[in-house]
C-alpha cells in the first residue's frame, strides 16, 4: 500500500492509530517507522519511570532498566497488531489501555530474563518455604489521599523490603490461591539481596506489617484537610 500524502502527521494520530500503522509495516515501512517514533516519544518517560521503580534493584540499576524499556518498545513494534482497543474511542482511555499493555509486555520480558540467567547457583527450595504470595495493599478506588498514603508507607520501608514486595507483586495474580514465587526467581532475588531464599518470606511479611501499621496511624489533621480541599 502506498503512503497516503493526505494522511495526518504521526503527532496527530491516536495511540490506537499509531499501533495500527505499525501493524501495517509490511505495506508502508516508512509510515510504520514514523508511527513507532511518535509512539516511543509519547510513552518512554512513563514506562521508564515505572520500570525504574519496579525493577532497578534486580536489573543493575538504570542501564538494566534502559535495556528492558528498549526491548519492550521493540516487542511492541513487532506485535502491534495484538493490541486490542476494546471498542474504546476516548483518547485518554486509549492511552491508559496502551500503557497497561506496555506494562504487561515489560513484566513478561522481566520475568523471562529472571528465569534465563544462567549464572545463578543451584538453590533447592522446599515448596512450603515460600507459600501464599500476598496481594499488594489495595487502597479503596476513588480515594487519592489513601493511594498517596500507601505510597508514603512504601517509602518508609528499607530498599530491601521495597524490592521484595515489588518482585512479589509482579507475580501476584488476583483470584488465585496459594501463590508462590517460582523457585528460580526466589533464588535470583536472594542472590541479588545477599540473603537466603528462606529469609525472603520473613522480609515480605515484615514489610507488609509495616505498611499496615503505617496505614492504621491517624493522619495529621492539617495534612488531611489540605488533601481534601
């Protein structure tokens, strides 16, 4: 298909349209490349910030995160046709859906990388040692101040505790009982934190207790009033 000279500039396209153009790369390679460049420009700051918070501790800091983000956008380009807009036409809602889709791609790539690292020592784990991966604290929907309180609680944790929770929650699936980290992921996490796989569960439990205790504390009156104005 020849490029349409009347077609809108990539900056004027919706995210769904950019993905559609990328999916048509075999017909219009130039248009697909331009769409990908605009798509990357729009979303790379968001995805980099999310991956930095979630994975930096296990990917060697910013260089590892940068590689993950690059791989994510490469995979998004290759599989642009798999994005499902779900009948949504509102550009803001489409953007949120696209970013969730990118986040899932990054998560799968991260999990694959964790499994594939061949330099790990062999660590045998008793399946009962890492049971019941708990859900992340879920603030009530529609309460921005409650959400911020959870974020504040996370910031009170040590870097080790934050890393354990973030990795745990990457593997949590809503509605499934008796969840656990895969043995190789638990071993990799223990190696990165210079601890034992058997100690990870205790770190996670201690971190969740700290968050629960923080959220039970009365909120300072002045701060609460300012947040609600």
